[in-house]
């Protein structure tokens, strides 16, 4: 079976899109109003995730309340661990 060049192009575009979206970060990021850096957990998976850890410490804020973190490499752990780079001046709205 031969693939047409348009089929190959579509397949390559889909693979690139999937690779770009698969960074483990569930949620979105928006510029913060005061140029500080915050994660905000909008939703936490109830019984599977009772305590969220950010950079090795229990997150002291309730769901829906943001707290400040330094920009750079951040590790979020609940039932699994996700590492991502936190950009300075953004609020990260996360679902875990």
C-alpha cells in the first residue's frame, strides 16, 4: 500500500501535535495579574489524590486557591509525578 504525500503530511502533523500536547501538564497557563508565578489546582481527583505535593511539600491551599512558587523546574505529585517548567509571571490552572 502506497501513501499519498498528503496522507504522509497529515500523519506527520498529527504526530507533531500529539507530541506537543503530551507534556503531562493537565490544564492551561495564563499571564498573572501581578507578574508573580502561581499554580492553582482547579480540580483534584478526590479519593485517588487526597494531598497534592509541589516541589516535595504538601500544598497548603484549598482547591481553587492559588499560591506562589518560584519560576523554573516544578514537580507536582499526587497519585503520579509530573515535572514541568514554570514560566515567571504566569498562573497555571491545573487539574489533578
